[in-house]
C-alpha cells in the first residue's frame, strides 16, 4: 500500500485483507530468506520514514526504495539489546549540523545489500525517552558491514553493522529527537503481524507437502495417507492452522474497522506465539511423515527441510515467545 506519489500502485479499494493476501502469496514460495530480503525489509524499514520523516526525506528516499532501485533495512537490534529496545547503546551525539553515530547493530535483515538504514540511536538520557531514529546511508565513512551466517533465511543477507564515528546530517533525523521509541513500537506491531501471516503460510506449506507425499508413498501394502496414525497427524496440523487463520482474520477485521495497532498489540503478541508454535509443530509432523527425505536439502523433502530451519527465526525475530507472552499479559492489565 505504498503512496502513489512515490511510485506505489495500491488498489483503489485497499484494506488490510489485501495485504494479508499479499504476504500469504509471497510466503507460498517456502523460502523465508527470499521473502525477507526482497519484500520484508522495505515493509519494516520504510514506514517510519513515511509516517515521521520530513517531506524532503520522503522525496529523496521513498521512490527509489518503492520502485526497487534502492534497498532499505531496519537497524534496531544490538549485540546486547534485542526486545529490550529502551536500553539500546548506540549513540548519536549532536555536533553542529551533524550527529556522530557510534555503536553496532546485529541480526539486521538485508543489511549486506542495504543502501539505507533506519537506525535507533540514543540521543538523550537512558530509557525509552532518549531514543531517536536516524536515516544512515551505507556508503558513509565509518559504516562497516559483516555478513552473519544463519541457520535459516540463508538468502536474507543478515548483517552486523558497526558505526565508527559516522557523521550524519541532522536533516536525516526521522521525526523528533528523543521521540523515536513510540515509532519503533508502532512499527513492531506491523512487523509481528507480517510474521504471523508468513508463519501461517509456512505451516500450510508443511501440510501440503505432507499430504502430497503421503498420497504417493506406500508402506505395508497401502498409502501412507491410509494409515490412521498419519491421518491423525494431518488432522491435528490442520486444526491448529485453521484456528490460527481464524484468529488472524478476526484481528484483520478489527484493524479494518479502525482498531489501532496499539489497541490490539496484546492480541498480536499472543497470536505470534501461537502461530509460530503451530509452524514448528507442522514442520515436525511433516518431517515425520516424509521421514529421511525431509532431512535432505534436495528432492521431495527440500521444502520441509528449509521451513524447519526457519522455525527459530519466526519464533524469535520481532520478539521471542517469552517476551510476547509477557507483553500480552502486561497489556491485559491483569
């Protein structure tokens, strides 16, 4: 749903269900790394600029990113601060018309190919009240990138980014100084919602592969699909997936009717936990049905093998199960 004035082509009747279909179809390829590198990074990095950035910044950045000429990545997580965003340590010290940025960011999806980074920096006191967002070009002196080999999402170009006294013009400030925390939290909700949609399609992909294989493979004189114990596996996978789908579409309907991401933040957190656990369960059960074939990176089980390696990034990225569960309870105000 990118703005037309910056090269977007949204449908005239766009609502969040269009976006749900969009992410579901992208994730159908069964490779989270491709989806993350090509589509996901822009989806989580550009919104803060469109919502909080200056007109000059939008005109300078948005069109090239939306049309695919440039790549943008979100840089929040640090070696010592992940979900605990309020305690990030990367600093941006004001010096005349510039900020001098020092620190590091880790696990940055799309980082190795990024032309721009949306970076959370500490510009004020400790805690959430001293955080700002800066746009930093990757070609600025002092920006150093290191590729991080990952268990899954192999094509995601995940990077460690080190900023060594990088000079950034004050005009690259996104929104107001020391007011970046709220924008980050707002953005997290959309990131988690996107992850839910992609994880759910991953779970469905596991069921699809399991059924296709079980219809063809024969043991003890009959197809795998005709063995009751394996039919029960498929039934249990389907039950969990359809429950998650119902919860997701209910959430989408609330957002379509005007609920803000902050109002449904607890539901998003809870659903992320349930959906990624469903994805993990389906990957395991599909692997059991395919047997040794699911252990190979080639052949009929290659998709299951890949999805299994992507379970952990789905469960941890954007907020771990433990953090999400605690967040849901805190927002419930028990």
